[in-house]
C-alpha cells in the first residue's frame, strides 16, 4: 500500500517544484514591469501649481476690477502676481523634489584620485605643444 502512494508523492513533489518555478518567474516579471509613479505625480503637481497660480491671479484681478472699477489694470496685475507666485511655488517644490531625490540616491561616489605625474590636464594640446610640432 505504501508503494502505491510513492508514485503519487513523487508526482506531487515534481508538481510543487514546477509550481514554485512558475511563481518565481511570475514574481520576477512583475517586478520588472513596475516603475515608480511618484515622479509623474510630482510633475502633475508642478503643472497644477502653474495653472492654479495664473488662473487664481486672473480671478482675483477680475474681482478687484469689478469691485474698484479699474477695468484692465487689476486683471493685468493679478495675472502678473499670480504668475510670479506660481513660479516661486514651483521653484520651491522643485527644490524639495531635488533634495528628496538626492537623499534617496545616497552619496555620490567620488572620482578616484589621479596621482600620475603626467602633464595631461584633459585639454587638447595647443599650437606648439604637440610632439609633432
């Protein structure tokens, strides 16, 4: 009776091994297909800050014009102030994103020290400095 179970046990073990291999391949494929979408969201945030600043300034300038009766000047001033504020907010957000990306990437590896005594400074030789001249 134990002999009849042995072929079934062997078949189940082979099937488990094949299933584990398929699961490992699927997990590896899923990891390759995923990417970080936070950069896309950050880009949309910057665009929204730009559009929101300009439209907000436009709306506030129009309201000021309606209240004070200074027809085009409040609108123009509102657009300029809104654009300037949007640019300030975008530069501040971009600086924060840059700092976060630098912190996430870690320290930059330094260039190895070159203590060779040759005169090669990386610039091409000028006239009269070539070996042929």
